[in-house]
């Protein structure tokens, strides 16, 4: 009899729990690893007492600290997948044990439903670690409560303010669970005193201890953003967890009598839930976000060739991805050559980012200025981002690089020390320390030296709302700046300004270009063959006759199909990456 019960227990409880852990780990690591990349790059955990102390100024700050610690391990996606999978496994097993302790021998449906819902929530890249951590902590405390002797249960009344201080609004889950449990035990004194004690502590904290609004103290660290905007689904999950003591008392005899090979139907419910989870999870993969974060990862790693190749093979309409791709093209000297191989916006929004107090715009907008050598402005964007959103690994690296390039070593030391307190960026901090107080080392570095030489020496007011206008003073200060020249040519192509492009031909010669970039040459050929204006005299750069022949072929096909724009586009699809195609169809 015991062996049969043991076998049934394995089949109905432990095996499906193990399958949930295995599926969650494999799925998150193999198909949704972008979740870990995004979250890890969005914060910087620091191993220091000062960093911990920053999180103890209001209730829930300690949970936020633990969440940041967990996110730091997302540096390794496999570690992130294992951590999340293990948390879900614990949640399912603890809920099952709670139900068993409350008298429900086969309490399986609710634990697995809660676990699956939490996993589904986790597949949203904005769903933060604090949510599952907070829920797990409250369930562990409640499990400890119901396994305690009655006289020790008074500790809940005494310690509930401490739980609130540590876990913030998530402590209300423990408060609700314990209230229902005590009421089922026909004890009203303990829950009443629990509510009174937390109310008194909240009042004292609100009035004298914590300098935050009442609304903030009530909900922190919970936020709609931190759950990825999935308010309804998260609310449903929270209600299921809150009413665990009620569900553990419900018996539906008609369902309990149904058996399949001596196993009750309720015992097979976890498998049905897991099947539904597998179907829903694969349908919930966010391909657009996956593409974007992979491109961002390649950009941060400065794998520019791989990034360009990836976006060419997997075309995208995401303007931020295209912006990063254009920076990569500029850094590799191919912006004006391969500009129209990728989708571009005529307003320049794929070429520049206007100043906006929006996270991703502030995060990346400075890379344009970094590319063209306006180092002070690149630094300003990174600094403003940290003021609003806090330190992140990449913005901190940008601050360090710009300070080193400008020779501000004392400030660079401060930023390097912060990076050195992280868990997984200490090697980067050690590498940066080699440049401190060493101008020669900075100049000899492939990246920093190049940017130091490009750094514009002309002081001017940067026009953040019209970033293309900042190219003019940069080129006035150094007409041979190859990156700024590429950006200016690309902007003129977007504006269909052939005369402006042709006027820059002498500057291209002076900059040392051995040949005219492909898309630029297409504009020059149009200007020449259409006899728009006079051509400047050139001594080195020559127009390729093959480009002229291609334009004549293009124009011939266009004239043959100009009656129908759709037919013309189809006939000219082989020219889709040309300046000519952009001019005629945009």
C-alpha cells in the first residue's frame, strides 16, 4: 500500500514539478534569453554596504535589493534560467505542502496553476525578479507559520511590521493568508492584532521615518512596469495565492471519484496544465523584442560586422535597431556606402535620436555623438540617463570612456570604482584602470585613441532637438572627420539634396577616400547625367562608368512602368538598395 502511494505521489506531484522546472529552464535559456539580457543591462548591482543602505530607506527596499542581486546573475543567461526555474519549482512544492498541511491530500491543481501563471508572466521581458522573490518569501513564511505550534504563531503578530519593512507591499500576501488561516482556526485575536500592528507601523513610518508619499509606501516595490503591464493576469495570480487556505478546504466529490488507472483525475491535472503551458509559451515568444535585444547585445559587444549582417539577413522596422545599425555602419566606414541596404526614415529618426527623457533614447542617443567625436555631448547623454534611471553597466562604461578621452582622470576613478564593485564587470574596471593618468596609453588604444583624435576642439552649443545641425560645426572644425562626413552625406541623401552631396566631393578627396561610396556615387551620377548643375573638379575621385550604365538601365525601366507605381516598384526591385529607388519611391 505504501509503495503504491509513494509511486502515485511521484507521478502526480514530483514528476510534473520536475517537468515544470526543466521546461522553464530550457525555454527561458533557449528561446527567451533576451529577457535576462535586458534586465541585466538595465541595472548595476554593487557589492557594498553603501549600496545596501540605499535600499533600506523605505519598506520593500530590501526585496528590491535582493531582486537586483538576482538580476546581476542574469549576466549568464543559463544561471538566470536555472534561478527562475528553481523559484517556480519551490513555489509549486511549497503551495502543495501548504495545502497538504491544511488537510488537502491531493492539492495539485492550484499549485501548478499558480506556478504556470507565474512562468507565463515571466516570459514578458519587463517582469522583474522582485515579483517571484516576494511571492516565494511570503509563501515560505506562511508555510513556517502553519507548521508552528500555536504559541509560536504569535510571532506573526509581532514580526509582521518587520516583514512589511523588508518586503513592502508583498507582505500583504502573508497578512491575507494568515488572516484566512486564523479565521478558519476560529481565532480572531491574532489577525486583528496583525492588522493593527502593521497599521500602526505604517502610520509611524509615514509620519516620521520614511520620506515618501502614502501611495508609494503602500505599493512599493510593486509597480505595473515591474510586472510588464500584465495587471489583470498578475492580479488573478495574486488572488489564487491569497485564497490558498480556502481552496485547500474545497472538495468536489464528483471529480475526486474519477480515476484513470487508479490515479484520480485531479492527480493528472498538472500534466494538462503543463501541456497548455507549452502551447501558450511558444505562442508568447516576442520575436520583435528578441530581434532588438540580440542587435543591442551585438552593438554593446562592438561586433559591428555581425550586427550589420544580422540586420541585413533579418530586416526590421524598429527605429532603434536601425539607429544602432547606422552607428555600426559609421564606425566601420560603410554608412554612406550601404545606407540604403536598410530601411531608413526620411525624417532622420533612424540616423539620429532627438533629446527625450525616455530611457532608450537617452541610453543610445549619445552613441551618435560618440561616433562623430562630440565627446562632451556623448558624456552628457550618459550622465543624464544615470541621474534619471541609475547606473547601468553600459552607461557607466560610456562615462568612463568619455572621461578618459577628455583626460578627466579624477572623475574617471570614481566611475571605475563603482564598476569595480559589481559582480561581473570587475575585469572591465581593471582594464580601464590601466589608462588612468596615462595619455599615451589612451592614444595608443584602438578605440579611445581614435575618439580622442576625433574629439572636436570647437566649442559650440549642441542642438539636441535638431541633431543633424551639429554636423556642420564638427566639419568646420575638422573637414577630414570621416565619420561626421559619412553622417552628413547620409543626411543629405535622406533630404534628396544632390547639390549638397556634390559640393562635398572635394571634402571626400581631402578626407582620403579612394573611391566615392556607392550610394553617394548614385546621387552624384544622377546629378551629372540629369545635368542638375555644375560638377566640381576632382583630381583623385572618379565616377565609375558602370554606375552610369546602371542608372541608365534604372531610368529606362522606370519610364517603361511609370504609369503604375506598384508595377514600377516590382520592375525595379533589383535597385531597392540604391539612392535612385529611395528618391523615386519615398
